């Protein structure tokens, strides 16, 4: 049986609905929600019934059972990722140590001073670079960190400086020493970035008259 709480539910309308559907329709008391009393709300038709009713809450245990496979998969994936990361780190450490051993052995075989221990504070790479520079000089060739090759490599960055910005330029210990006039505060930093793009390392320090840069390959 269906109760109709709406205006216009005449006996003829209810009879026609009964004839069409085969369901019993009865007239109720018409009301509007804006003007209804609490009693009207309490006795109103509950549309959340039957197939449209609200589902009963599922127990927490059932939800945990549904999520358990996903949690196991996530835990296994995280474990594999951590194991792979640690394994990769260990491999890189071993590879780096192997390269260091090879460089040390090469430096001992190629640089007599390094093998004798007189260059104990020098790294194998620096010892090999010094040996290469000495051999090139003996053959009458210029090394990469000589004055002219360094100056030619840094020339594009120096050319971008304003006229008169360079106070002095000298060379010592395989490095260019550059004194800059005090002009723009960011000039030394900008020059460092430009030299870095050219594959050079520049260390800057402020001075009373501007800044001093030490430019080299290392």
C-alpha cells in the first residue's frame, strides 16, 4: 500500500493509479516541509527503504581483510626498492674504490715522486696531471693548465667584462690570478658562472679595491 501525502490526491486519481499499477493507493495528509511540524517529519514516508535503503555498515575486520593483499604488495614493493637502492649504493662505492685503487697504482707506476711518498698529500689524479704537464713541457708542448691555454679558454668570459674592469692579470701554480675593479656587486659572481660554463673553476674573494679570482682547471 502506498500513502500519498500531497495535494491533488483525489479519489479518482488514486483509483486510476490503482487500476494501472495494481497497487493500493490511499490519501494521506498533505504537508510542505517548510511549514511542517516535527510530528509531520516523524510520520513522513521514509524513501530510504527496500532496495533504496541504506546499507548496514561493514565490520572493520572485513575491511582489513580486503586491504591486507594491497598492504602486502605495497610492503614488498617498498622492500624491493630499498634493497635495490642499497645494492646500487654499495656497487657504486665498490666501483669508486676500484677506480681509486687503479689510479693509485697508475700514479705509483708513472710518477716516481708519488711512489717514493714525497707527494703523500697529493691525490693520484693531481700527481698524474702534474706528470703529464712535466712530460709535455719536456717535449716542448703546452699543457692544458699553462698560461696561454688557460687564458684562451677563459677569454670569452673575460671579453664580456666592462672596459677597465680588470686591474691586473697574473699566472702562478697552474692558475690565473685576476684582480677586478670594484664596479657591480654581482660582477665577480657572474664571472664565476661564465667561467664554470667554460669548464673552469674560479674562486673569488672580496678585496678593498674589488675582488680577486683564482681561475684554473681544478
